[in-house]
């Protein structure tokens, strides 16, 4: 019985201390909040504006880098496509040699006749049905 009473007193003391600390802390925070002057608010507004400016600057730099990469890829692709009409030996082979090779293949096609080769060694064998 005695121990239960001391525990209740201890809990009560803890509750009282907690309430006291809470009151002190809340009043301190309220007074501290009231102490923020108009000058500090102006400073905070300037910091916010500066942060916004830096955000815009960061976005501009990122968008600029991205667009530069995209434009570089586009230009390199267009240049590589245009290079086909230059003095590229591969392209010249396709344009000039291709027709000649095709014509010569057709000419050789007429020369080559179908030939049948008979296996003379296999004439003695008969195929069973």
C-alpha cells in the first residue's frame, strides 16, 4: 500500500514538472516569436527572393545543357546523313559500281547453262522400291 502511494506521488511530481517545463517552453517560444522584428522579416523575404532567383538560374542551366545535347545530336545526325553525297568511297561504290556489277551478272547469267553430272560409279546399283 505504501509503495503504491509513493509511485502515485512520483507520477504526480513528474506530471507537475512536465507541465511546468511545457509552460516555460511555450511562453519562451511565444516571446521569441514576438521578438522577430520587421527587419528580420525583410531579411527573410530577401533570402527567399534570392533562393527563388537561384532556383530559376539552376533551371536555366539545366535546360540549356539539355537543349545543347539535343541540338548536338541533331546536328551530328544531319551531318552524317548529308555526308552520303560527298566523295565517300563507299557511296561511290554503291552509285557507280552497283549498276556495272548488276549488268555483268546478267551477262554471265546467259553464259552459264544448266549441266547434269552423272555418277558413273553408281550405275551398277539398283534402287530398291
